[in-house]
């Protein structure tokens, strides 16, 4: 059975950075905060499990490896 600890940690971080302790005036403000979080997370967050690479860097490396295998 797979462990869902990674997903739980992600949502904990998301709530800490976007939800807890913040009051948004409009739904557009909420949307902007969520988009900003995901932009930072995917492009700048260095994840130890990924060899200190961002999720985007990890995804690109996997795609490149997959393309090499297919060739």
C-alpha cells in the first residue's frame, strides 16, 4: 500500500502558506494567492526527495529520460 505522506505534507505546506492566518477580501484574491503558491512551488521549491530539484525540474528530467528510452 503506497504511503500518502508526501501528499499530506504538500497540503500541510499549502495550508500554512495560503490558508491559515490570512483573510482574503475577494475570491479573486484567493485565486491569486493559490496561483502564486503553485508558481513558487513548481518552479522554485527545492524538494529533498527530488534530489533538491524543483517539481518542474524533476518533471522535465523524467520526460527527457522517457524520450531517450523511446528513441
